[in-house]
C-alpha cells in the first residue's frame, strides 16, 4: 500500500511539473495548405486463374509495361504501348505538432490510372498468319477519395505513412480488338481448329480500394517525395473466362477474377500555397477565490391535512365477446419435378433447346432454366453434374465437342442467375449414350442433370 501511494505521488508530481513547464513556455503554431502533383509507375498483382475443365491452364504474368504488335479479330496488326502508371494530384491541409516538427495531414487525392495485364496461353497457335502466345489488356479508370497522413520530420527531411480510401470508376477496357466499354464482351481467335475464346462479364462500374502508403520527404514545406503504395481492391473489377481449343477440341476452360490490385512507386512535388505561422504564449492564470455566500435559512412549511378520498362505486362493465381472428392460410409450396430426383441418377432436363449444330441457347429454354436456378438456390446444399448428349449424325469427335459446349452454355446461364459455380460440374458424352435408334432421334439430343450431393 505504501509503495502504491509513493508511485502515485511521483506520477502526480511529474505531471504537475511538466504541466507548469508547458504553460510557462512559448510554441509556434503552423498551419498550411499543400497541392502536390504526382506521377507513378508500378505492376499488377496477378489475378488467380482457376482451371474449370480440361487440362490446359493459362497463367497471369507479372507485367509493368508492354510494347509491341497486337493482332485484332479482323487480322489487322497495330503497334501498342501499354504500361501501369498514374497521373494525379493530392491536396491536403497540414498542421504541425505543438513542440516538434512532426505533422498531421488530411485531404483529397485523385488520379487517372492505366493498368496493363497479360495472360499467357498454355500453347501457341497461328492466327491470320501471326503466332499468338499471349493476350494483353489495358484497363483505364479514375480514382478519388480521402487520405490521412502522419509525418515524422528531422531538420529538412522526414518519413511518413499514409492511408487512403478511394473509389475507382472504370472508363474502358482496351482489348486487342479495341475499347470494350462497360458491357460484357467476347473475343474469339480460332483458325483451323486452334485458338482461344475469351468472355468478360460481371463488369463493375466502380470499385472501393484501401491504399496503405509509406514514403520519404525532402524539404520542410515544399520539396520532393518518394513513396511506395499498394492498392488493395475490396471487390473484383470483372470476371473473365477463356476457352483454349486445339484441333477442334477444348483443351481447357480457365476462369479469372480480374482485380485492380497493384503496387505503385510514386514521385510527388508538394507545393505550399497558403501558410500561417504564429507564436503562442501560454501564461499561468491566477484564479482569485470567489466569496463564499452564507446560505439563507429555509422556511419550514407546515404540512396540510390530507383529505380522505371518496370511495367510488365500481362501474359496471359489459362483457365483450372475444373476437376470433381467422388464421392466415399457409401459402402452398410449388412442387418441382427435381424434388424427386434420386442421387447419381440422370434426369432429363425438359424444354432445353439450342441452335442447330451450335451451342447457343434458344430463348424458349430460359423458362425451364430459370426454374432450375430457383430450385438450386432454394436447396443450397445440392450439387449437380450436367451431362450433354447428341444424336449419332456426322463426326463423333465433333459431336463430343458440341455436347461439352452445350452443357457449358447451360452452366454459364445458371451461374448468371446466381448459382455458385462450385456447385455445378459438366461432362460431355457426344453420341456414345443413345437412348433410341435409328438416328436421327430427338430423344438422343438432350441435357441431363445428375444430383451428386444433397
């Protein structure tokens, strides 16, 4: 107990001494407004590529810039120069600590960004007489938001950390075939049965980013700054799916979530445009004791005699009959033919139609596919496999590829309707599992659903 009282006394004494010292000294208060143009270069953090089906997987590469020829879908070749960089401006209000040169800053940051990323193909192929081994895209967007900075100064140099929260607005995506805008698009480079087909969908107009940054400053007020920042997106910019075809056979289907994750090296030129500096003198205040007023004697009031309350006769109340409320009738559940499906037993999906010899779904198929999507979302634990079959007409290898493409088209539609891609797998059998003969027979051209997990 004595030790505790001694420590409390020492802490109280030091606090009083330093408080008196602080009040007895002068300090300089500095406030200024800064405009800082900036430029930066960097590299994209590669997005993760997932192999959906097949054995050939593409690879997203580390890349900061690209300069070379790009082949478009019509076979024209253009010289392009892409790089990952930014041009922007930071404006912030800055103030200095009371007894040091350290500073706080808060303000607004805006910049134009250009990002380049590259997808390397699992095999090269020829298109319009040119060898294709990779695809390059260029994303352009504007980001703006708030930033908070803490700077530690020592004489004319210092270090700082900065945290920003920005909203990035997409302008366009420059693909080999030109600017794509904000709509879903598709590029196809297939010639003589070899090539690739790329689709982009779920394109977001804007993405929120959290940006930590660390840097060095040279110059007390105006000068030059060097920093490194990491742009961490809180969601994907868009999704991309690429199918690789070799000898008219799909070797692999890759899916990639394209984000705006990037590491940037920046150079800034802070310019002080408004500065206010004043010396503040803190003098100890002398407090005079206030005169003590004598309390006035309180008057004692005599209690008044209480009146006895009159007893009232209770009112006669009429007994009301309870009103019986009708219970709402339960809504009938809409039964589905898929409720009775047996695990690992194929069930033919009705009213699924494609264009002749193609994998494009007809609009008459959407109604049934919407029912399947609603049923899957209502039964979130169910996992399925879609199996495609064709009639025995024409080449068997082409029929196998057609059956794979058709079930993949059904799978893509269900994913767009909100079903998780992890719950749906596909398998194409071509004309190996006929249910009726001779050909042609309409029942052979079908898509079956197999429940693999309930």
